[in-house]
């Protein structure tokens, strides 16, 4: 037997507690009656009361609840193989891994907040094909398009500042690599999620956005950081902050969110711009946009589907409850001749 809802197993664990409660309740009731009246009087008060019928009702109740609990666990038996076609959208996530993503205007840092956000997004992208690109001075494909969300998460875990060794921020290069990474055909099924602080070092992101538009790619941009600016911390080998990044003149570099560029990239391709917030509510909005997008056949496979049989224990449980309600607790009085 296979269970469709094994997470409801805890209800079965409550069943022995119910038995203990009913036994305790019965014994407590007997004790209270003994305190209320002497034995001769108690016998007269309980005249016609049948303990065996009471016990029968409790057994029926316990059995009925057990069958209902089993029904809620979704028992299944009997199966058949069926052809299943998975439908979804091609989604590439481009994550900024430049040193400016170490700024701490998003706690604990921009890069860690971004990865947490993207991890939550991957959780709701099941059924779609997902790829991951990391970029700083150049763009690098961490994970090709795949329907294996677990594998995509493993690649996301590895994406961090310093992983792409070339310094700088090349948003345009990330967009152009995404354009090349989408398969031929299916122009209406392509989406790029770009998460960055928006600072770009002469990679022509708007020109790349125009190329993406021609390829039928919709770009949603997520800006992370603050427009007021934040210094970029430097760490020692133990992960302790030892100072802040400075320019050639010795002045502390302030990394600022460039919302204007990110809004224009999204606007050019028909996408939307989101400003990452501490509560990360943007995940639901981005996921909603993807869910509403057109879908295509991703892959097909043969899967074993089990037959639902919850009706059997549910019927037995309801039937026993009905019978329990018909059982009296007192003996039928014999009619005098």
C-alpha cells in the first residue's frame, strides 16, 4: 500500500492517546459515582445500565476514528503507468557576483540576501527549466537550463563573490550570454531574471537589452542595495572585516544601486523592475509573472500513478460511527405480562 499524504501520520500517533483517554474517563466516572452514593444506592441508580454496551460503543468509536485517520493519510493501491508531459517556461537567473555585492545595506550582505531570495524563487519554479549565470567583469554559465531544480540549487550555493575572478560588473555581458544560452525556437517562452545592484562598467547593458528583446526574451530586473550607497567591506582569511575598498586616491568606494538602468532594461524587454526588500516579497511577484507566462512542453516521461483508495477506510469509519450511534447504553426493559 502507498500513502498519498504520509505527512498526516501523526494522527495515527494520537490514536493510542484516545484509547488511554477513554479508559481514564470511564474509570474516573466510576470513581465519582462511588463517591456520590453507597453501593446499594449505586446499584439502584445504575439499574438497567449495561457496561458491556458502553464498552461496545467506545470500541466502535475508536475503530471508526482509526479508519477516518487512515483515510486522511490517502491510502493508494493498484497502479498504472501513464505518459506525463511537463510544461513550463525557460528561465535563466543572472546573479551579480561582483565585489560590490558584499555591501551590507541588505543583511547580512547583498550577495547572501540575493542567494536567499533566489533559493526561495527556485522552490516555486518546479516544472520550469532553469539556468544560472554569474557575472562580475565577465559572465559565466554556472548551470545550463535544466528541469532538475535540486541541481540548480547546488550551483546557486557555489555562486559567490570572487568565484568569477575578473573584477568589475558587466551586466551587458550577462544579458548577451543569456541570449546565447536559450535554445533555438520558442521565442515566447524565454525569461531572464537579473539580480544586481545595477552598477555597470561599460558593458552596454541597454544595447544588450535591445538584443534580448529581438530574441523574444523578457527581462525582469531585481535591484538590491540602496541608492544612498554603502562601503564595500574587505575581509581577512578568517572572514573578519579589516577595512573597506578604496579608490586610487584612497577614498572609500561607495556602491550605489542604479535603479534607472535596471528600470530601462526591464522596460525595453517588456519586463518589470523590483526593488529587493528585507521581507523578500518580490519572490511571489516574480513567480506570479512566470506562472502567468506561456508554457511549452519541457519533457515527457512515463510515471507510475497509484489509484486513490481513501474511500474504503472513510466509508468504514462513517459506517461504524453510524452503528455506534444506534447502540443504546441501557438494556431494553422487559414488558410485564
